[in-house]
C-alpha cells in the first residue's frame, strides 16, 4: 500500500511541477510578446482644433480634421496582453490612418478631442470599449 501512496504522491507532485513550469513559460512568453508587440510606443500622436499629427521616428505627418469622413474603432480578442483597440481614421481622398489605442498621446486625443466631436456615436464607443471579441464599431460618420 505504501508503494501506491508513494506513486500517487510522485504523480501528483510531478503534475503540479509540470503545470507550474508551463504556467511560468506562458507568463514569460506573454511578457516577451507584450514587449515585442508594442511598436505603438515608438510613435506619437498629437492634435489641435485643426489637425491630427502623427510622428514616426522624427518624421511628422498631418491630416486636417476637415477631411475626416469616418472613425471606426476595431476591437479584438487579443487583450489584455497586447493592445486590443485600434482607431481607424478615414480621411477620404487623403487615405486612412490606423492608430493603436496605446499609442503615445492617444489618451489625450480621445479625451481631449474625439469624445467632443459633434456626431460621435457615444453608445457605439462605449460598446467598443467593453468589447472583447473581434468586432468593428463605426463611432463617427460625417
């Protein structure tokens, strides 16, 4: 009977050890993935009442708010380990711009400008913020 007890104890300890090693490996993998998948910190966004400004590696590009036709907020199921919200700004003939929610300056842009845009669909915005699936929400259309 002691052999069976010893074997059971050995199997239990082995299973716990394996589970702990797997969990530790996943934590390290997710931490490393988060570091690798955070290019948003390399860029910055700014704004004023006339334009949206994006700076990438010292190069700055500007888009006039007058050309803004639509904003779509894309949610994904990738969070919380990587950024799971992306704003797509459609400037019509001037192209579209996709900005991750963790981009430097994005919080100020959302709170200081986007939430104040006349015609913003606040319900869709709130739905998008609470979404944990792969979905897109049109939060503004001219």
